[in-house]
C-alpha cells in the first residue's frame, strides 16, 4: 500500500506507460495521417486569423476592400468596411475621418458634422477642422456675426488649422478677418504685417489697429513701410489708379494731406478711363475732407482758417460734387459760418451752395431754417430737397424732425418719414434713431421709444435730451430705479458713459506669392 504513496513509483509507472504507448504507435501507417494533420493545422490557422482583431492580414484585406469601394463610389460598402476597421481601432483618427467623409457622401450630413466636431474637440485633428471649415462656412461664403455661437467654432477651427499649417495664406487671411471682427487686435497685427508681403495695404490695416491700441510709434512705422512699398510699385506703374489710391491712403494716414492731394491730382491726369477718373475724383474729395477735418481739430480756428477751409471745399466740390462726405462737410461748414458777416465768407458760402445739386441747396437752406426755429420755411425747403433726392436719409431725417417739432405737426407722418430715413440708410447713425425715439415719445408710445432713445446715448450732443426722455419713459412703465438713473444722466451725462460679419470670402494670393518669392530670389 505504501508504494502508492511513493512518487518515485509513480514516475516509474508513467515512464512505462509512455514507452509502451510509443512502442505501440503504428509507424508504418503514419503517412496516411498527414492530410488530416495538415487540414487540422490549416483550420487552426484560419480560426486564429478570423478571430484575431489585430491581424495584419485582416487589416490589409479590409484596406483593399475599402480602396475598391471608394474607386467605385460604393459608399455603402465603404461604410461597412470602415465600421469593421473601427471595431479593431475605435480611436483611429484617420479611420474616423474617413467615416465622416463617407457619411457625408451618403447624405448623412448631420452625422458627418457631429463626427468631425468630435474629432476636432477630442483629437484636435486639423484635417477634420479643415473639412468643417469648408463644409459649414467657406463653401457657403457665410457671413457671421461675432455674437453668433457659430462664430466661436469658426474661430477655433481657423486657429487649429493655422497652427498646423501656418503658411496657408488663405487660412491666414480668414483668421485675420476673424480676429479683427472679434477685436482681438494684438493677435491680428502680426498676421497683417506678415500678409503685407503679398498685400501691401494689409500693412496699413495693421498700422490703423496699432494706432487704435495707442501704439503710435508702431503705427507710424508700419504705415511708413507700407508707403515705401506702394510708392515703389507706383513708380513702376504710374498709370495704375489702384496703386495711386494706395499711396494716397498711406499718405493720409501719416497726415501728409498735401502730398496725398498731389498724388491724386497727378493720377487723375494720367487716368485713361472715365470710371477710373470718377473713382480718383471721389477719393480726391475724401482726401480734402480729411484735410479739412485735420485743420478743424487744430488748437485754434480763426476766421482766416475758415475762409481757407471753404476754398478747399470748393476744390473738393469741383472734383466730387456728389460725394456724400463732401456734401455733408459743406453743409456743416455753411451752417457753422452763418453768423460770419464778411463779404468773402458770404461769397464763398453762396458759391458752395450754388455748386451743389438743387436738392442739396434746398437741404442746406432747410437745415439752416430749422436751426433758427423757422419750421414752416424748413419744412418747405426740406420737402423740395426730398423730391430731388428721395433716397437721402439725412434729408428725410431732418424733415421728420421739422414735422414733429411744429405745434400742429402730424406725428404719424413724421414717424413714417423717420422710418423711411432709417430704412434707406444702411448703418443709420444714432441721430436717426433719436429722431424716431423722440417722435414715439411725443406720441406717448414709451416702450417703443426706449430702444431708439438708448441708441442716442453714445452721442454727446444727443445724450442729455435722450436721458430726459428715457427718465419719463421708464417712469411711465413703472421702472422708477432706471428712471432715476436717467434723471442723473440728464444732469451729468459724463457719469452715464459706457464704453460691436466675418467675411469668409478671401483673395487667392498664389500668384502674388510667386511674384514675391521670385523678387526675393533675385535680391
């Protein structure tokens, strides 16, 4: 019995069993079993290959099937193959990107966009970001408002793609437009400076932003560099009106007003086509208006200076009689010098008024009468002006004011005229909204008047009256706290002061890049 407990005995018995089994093996019949063994091994290999998720053989087979499906535009099969690949590699960025493109091709746009957005947010994949840019924004040339939720996504996509491909000029231009629209000027300026190699006037944009940020030295440096570039180009093409305008704009930015006027004067003489002369003449008017503004902002403005200004405006009127900026400044100057009694000043005023269109002359006379509280005369003159220039928002706005101010004024008519003025003036100024707000206030439509009157608060000359009217409006609707705040604003307007579409269509710079690279190579 003890031998069954002895391990040595068990080893002896095991050896005897194995040797006996081997001795009994039918060696002569072994070749007959080879086919069965081979088939068994083949089945084992196939089973392992079929159920292995990481088999190179299986992956190559799926890749071939996917390539064949894409060649035939068989996106249904492609989707099935990609689903198999995702089972193997669920986080593979390239496979996920292909799946997104396939779903888009199958018309499943929302699923495709959602998949690409997940790739961007999780994987920071620039290929998916570029696809989303093209699909959602660039292909549609969509105009975005910076307040839209989509604008944030648009900006993040641009930043990601630009980070991965910083030399892509199209993306760089779009990113610059976005940064300027969102007022992120510090980041926009370096990009604008870089783009100025191919678009010189981008340098002037950078200068303007630097000046807005208070960096005067940087602004002047960028503007001077831009002026040097465009002057060099203008010397090579002295008959090119676009380059002449670029030179003049740079000179005006640097407050070289006399030089800008001289540049435009020579360009007008060289212009070969009528439309070029018209464009340059309008710009001449703008240049003189800018010069007048510069002189008006000087420390002292004497009677002699006013005479000089009126003479300059005569020149502007000769070149650009229909330029709204010129006409507006003429109106301001004529009205501002109404009390000047000198013969020279009176003669200049008369010459300016007679040099404009009949509608403008009526507008000036009507506005002058309005300022002197001669409402009947003002209404007659402004109605004549409106007949001659029916699409002029300024004329309609002043006419609405005159109608509303009269004791027997037709407020309903005044409201219609005011609304027409706003409708016909893209980007209407706060003055227009203030007019409509005061008319609604007189009509006791207080809730409707509030938004328009609040528009007027940003203009110092309008703020006091707007605060007074807003105080009454808020009292009438029961909000006394805000009413008290506006009463305080009416007494001290300074205490109430408070310190607003991304273009996705950009210029192709490929040709300019070649030109610049060739020029740099020659240097």
